[in-house]
C-alpha cells in the first residue's frame, strides 16, 4: 500500500457508503413528534441507515470518494454503545 495511513479512513468511508445494515427498527421511549407527526410511546419506527449516512446536512460532497480529512463518523449499525 502506498500510504498505510489511509487504510482506516478509507475503510470508514466505504462503510458509510455501503453499511451492512440498511434499515433498523427502534421503539419510541416517549411521545415525540417526528417531522411534524406525533408518535406514541412504544411505537416502532423504521430508520434508514443508508439515508442517515448520506445526509447532506452532516456530510459534505457525498458523491466524491475523498478519504483525507472530513468526518469519519457514521451510523453504520444504528448507533449506541458499539459506535
């Protein structure tokens, strides 16, 4: 490999672009409003991890494959203690 320092950021970029889990279901702990829609406590909601990892408000230049600089965080498995 020409630059071994790029192994980790390159892997993270690939993971963000193609997570192993596309959607995740979660149960609501309170009675929130999501995008203006009321949601009852204990209701199940489905989250698109593909969409979250490509949120233009969180990640710049989504279509470019740049592994130097930029954010390396993602919601690969949905967040939580393992993230």
